[in-house]
């Protein structure tokens, strides 16, 4: 039989593994019925990560977006990107990503301010981002008409594996990443098969 401490450790591991988003300490407390503080949870996370490292696992548990989530180790980043790139592209088009970037770097920001920066209406992108939960209404601007202001959510941090907005890459890095992705996408397309997966 497993001892209670090992069972608790396994419960935490199972919750983080099964969740599609970062699992908070409050969620773990509620589901397990156990009382513990963040220091106690971090000890368990460190123990699990030590086991993963010792056994050569390709993942670790990381604290992001106010909770915990499994992430692959850096040396497998290129391999994982190849798997996830089509999924991310289907999820968020480039135009929607651009609006999301404007909001992330300028929040709280109004619809008119986004349009001024991008030069085109952000109406559709805002609707999709609100629907997906990556942005939220933060209030109203103290300007004529009291327009709504938008900001990013924890789901945004979770999507990009960020602990906080302080971890946002510099704008120069964003441009380099976009350019690199475009080059890789172009090189990966066989002639005449650009839309083979679009149906």
C-alpha cells in the first residue's frame, strides 16, 4: 500500500497532468481536501521534478499563470514547436495574434487605440479573443464616450507559458520569432500542398 504522503504526491501529479490549464493551489486544496501552504506544495513539486530528472523524463512541472503545469524541457522545444505550430495557427491567426500583442503591451487599451496602432478595425479579433478568454474588459477609459478598455487574462499567460506580464518578450524578439516562423512555414510546404490540411 502507498503511504498517505505518496498518495498525496500522486494526486497532485495526476491533477496537474490531467488539466489543460495551470492548476492553482486553491484547486488542489479543494479537490484533495488537504490543507497545505505554498511552501509545502513547492517541496512536493521539487520532489517530483527531481524524480523526473533522475529518470530522464522530458518534462518538468513549472509554476506559470498563478498555478502549476507540465512543460517539456528546453532541449525538445524545436520538436514540440513542429507538433504545435499547426494547432496554434488554427487557434489564432496572425491578425488576431497582432491584436493580442497590442493589448498585451499597451493594456489597458481601448478599441480605438488598437485600431490606431494597427490601422484596421480590431472588431473580429476582439470578439474571438474575448470568446477564447485570452482578454477581458478591464473597465472604461476616462475619455469622451467612456470606451471599454481591454487587458489580458491568466489564460493568455498560460497559452504562452508566462509567469507574469514581466516575462513578455521584447518587441524585437516578437518580430524575430514571427519572421522565423514564417520562414519555417514556407520551407516546410511542398509545392502544391499549401492547403492540403485546410479542409
